[in-house]
């Protein structure tokens, strides 16, 4: 979690894999940290999902080993790299019915 106004981690940093909390290092502590996390406006939250790496061929930008002998073009899911995911909330306006 990067506080508002501070520079978030560089995703291309060669030591990116060592940043933050990892489930593999201490599963109970990781579960507590994620469960206690309160997402709010302002800070930058950086997440890395390593578990899917066995299925994603970053060089060919394909998903492997899901359908035997048939790679899937990852562009079908998210477009060309780099991929950014943005979450935000809106304050309901007066009279909002959605």
C-alpha cells in the first residue's frame, strides 16, 4: 500500500518480486493482512498474482495448459500488455436510484 502523494513501486523493478507481503512466506499473517485491509480512496494498492504464472506465457502472451495442446491468446481477455486494472467508487448523487 503506497500512501497518497508517494510514488508507488515500479512494476519493472528487478526486485519487484521481493516487495510486500507474500502468502508463501507466512500464510496466516497474509490472510490476516488481506482480511484486515480496508480499501479507501487515496492510497495506491499494488497487487501481484504469481499463482497464474504457470499458465501464462508472458513472451508469447498466451495462456497455456488449460486446454490440452491448445494455447489461448491472452489478448482475448485483457488486450495487449501492459495490463492495468483500476478500481474506484462513486458517491451516489441525490435521487440516485441505481
